[in-house]
C-alpha cells in the first residue's frame, strides 16, 4: 500500500529490455526498470519500486549513483498476463515521500504454439506441419502444378491471437503473411504458394515447407516440423537453387 504525497509527481519509470509493444516471456525472465534522475536526487535517498501497487524492492542510493539512471530488477514472479502498472516512491530525509507517475504495460507470456518446453532442437512440436492436398504430397509438384501454384493450410495453433505474424518457408524462400485478425483466430490459415515462389526456390527432391509465428509482443514460436515435397522433375542430379533468388523473399524481421 502506498501513501499519498503532496510533492510534485516524478517521471514514470521505463522498461530497460522489453519489447516495444509489451513484455514477452523472454523479457519477463530478466526484466529491469530504469528510474531517471529526479530533482533533489541525493545519496541516502530510498527508492521503493511497486508493481500493480505491490512492493517489489528498494534501493538506497550511494554517492556513485548520483546523478544517473537507477536500474532495478522486477522478479519474474510478479509478471503475469494482462495489463500491469509500475511506479516508484522516493523517501528523502526531511521531506515527504514523492510518488512517480505510473507506467502502463501489456504482458503476454503465452507463446504461439505453446511454451518453449515444447521445442525439440529448433522445432516446435506443438505446431502441426503444414497441410497439403494428398495428391500433391504423394506425387510431388510437377511442372503443370508449378504453373498453377500450390495450396496449403496452417492449422489453428495453441495461443493463436490477433496480431500474430506468420512466416512460411518454402525451401530457401520465405513469405511473410498478413497479420492474423481477430476474426481469423481459431481458424485455419489458407495460403496459395504462387508459381514465382516455387520457381525462386527451384527444383528439389526433398524441399522443406514449414512456418513460424511471431506474436504482437515478440514471442517466437520457432519453426514447425517441416513437410518435405518433391518439386519438379524426378532427376536425382538436380542443381541446387541459387541463394541469390532466395534472398528476394527474406523477411525484414528476425525469426
């Protein structure tokens, strides 16, 4: 519980290492809060940090701390899904306590496809492989099918949410799909792989098709287990596709 203060309100604290749009599961494990220098800052000041009005911890300033940003750690146990607010209180000798403005933040700890414990290597076993029509999966993508393109489906996944950004990887070529909308949550994602993408990736006897998801606060699903397809002719001595063509479809974000 915090007491009211007649002193001028101090600047709100800021998050040091969080995603710009909110706190993800990686941030929560090492979350730090920065407190900017304030008027009258002095050695001996006591700074108390509060998360959703619950006391988190305190720090007594040393001469080396003044003036400068003060960094304090937020234990992971305080951080839960939803909207949270954080503020601090400064106690100084001979003065009343001064409260800061509150910093409001979104917390999302539910990773697309489930928590990282589901990972096997760089694959997320909580994600289903892409679904492709049975005939194409059995016989491969022949030249006529290349001209038409290939339909495929990504099944609904655990913790699917509006704002999720899905990246499909077709061999060495990546396709960034439009962000998932609220009406699409819980529904399959249908994709048409255009002939241009297939041609860029080139012919391959065992081309891998997979996908990953980055949610609105930066939680990364990692790659789904890949599906392998035969693309083009059945010549076992196919040339490897050029890497330059693959770079054309590389996404701007990291996955």
